[in-house]
C-alpha cells in the first residue's frame, strides 16, 4: 500500500470539485477524498451540497461546502478565495458542472443553447482561469481535470443534444489549449470523456432511471452492451490527479465501454 500511496495518494492535497452536489461530480469528490485530499464541494444546491459534505466528513475527509453558481464571475472568485483561505492552496481542480437541454437542432431555442454553453464551456474556462492563476503564482504546478463526454468526439445517436455536443467538443479543445499554455508551469490539464452513466442528467425524473427504450439503444451502440456504473469513473479521476501522472497532459481519457472505439 505504501507504493500505491506514493503513486496515487493525495495526502496533503486540496481539491476543488464543481458540480459536486450529485452524479459524477459527487462520485469524483468522494474518490479524491478517500485518496487523502481535502475536498471543497462547489455547486448551486445548498442542501444537496451539505448532504454530500456529511458523507465525506463521515469518511474522515476534511471537507468544505460552498454554494456558488460558476456561471457568475463573482461566485467563481469568491469560491476559489474561500477554498484557499479555509483549506489551503488548490492543488487539484475537477470541473464536473454540466447541463444538457434536449431539442431537435432545427427547433433548438437560443436560450437553451446559451445556457448549456455558459455552464459547460464558459464556466469551465472561468474556473480554470481563476484556479490556474493561483497555481501559476504559487509555482508548484497542479492538476486540472474536466469532465467532458463522448459527445465531444462525435454526435449523439440517441438524444438530440446539439448544444451539449458542441459544448463538450469545446471542452476537449479547451483542455488541449490550456495544457499547451500551462505545461511550462507544471500544470497538467486533462479531461475524462464518459459515455452514459445513470445520473440526474440522463435519467427520466418520473421513472428514477434511464427510460427503457433509450437504455436499449444505448446498449446497442456500446460494445460492452451496458451503460456505466457509478464508481467506474473513479480510477480515471485518481490517475489524472495522481502525483505520478505529471507527464500526462492534454489527454482526453474515454471511460465509455468502448463507445468511441467503433
């Protein structure tokens, strides 16, 4: 275990996780906390944040919950400042905040497009910029990880998500550009591209699960014949956050059951 701790352990590190009130963000935050990091949970839903914070605190994780809207510049600056003041300098940023709006491209509303781009792409840049400036000033490097999507590489054969697909393609190239610009500062910037996982974004709220007809289509287009299970993203999170991954940057790591291998 001492060798694994040396390679993957995050003791003494501080992580800020956006979109941490549920889904993949909450799952990633727990993975980072279990690996030894102090974790700041950032999202808009205060009650859900506090529930997640209680889960991590019960595991012995030093945790901080911050209610904030990362599409608002003032909230971004406030959140980053509060994390640094309370937990210490940020070593790891994991950006999992995400939004999707369904609708055929020819009828997709401009408001829906703007909302998705604001959360998925613009906010990803702003939180990266705010944290990146501090990492550069500190001169100790750091890790930035975006939760992108397989839709960053190709179209969605199941749902009509033109804004989401465009935003995730933007996240992928944002990742590469920041990786190139910040490599000289020892800051690695990578992304994880999951296929479908059972989260609030993908499940029918009336059913509490992915609709049966959609699930069958998702299985059909996935070589493994199933959607992802919560917990299956954690190894990628820890790999990209690990001290030993200091030469990995600009990568988009697919966690997709073979979706993009067709």
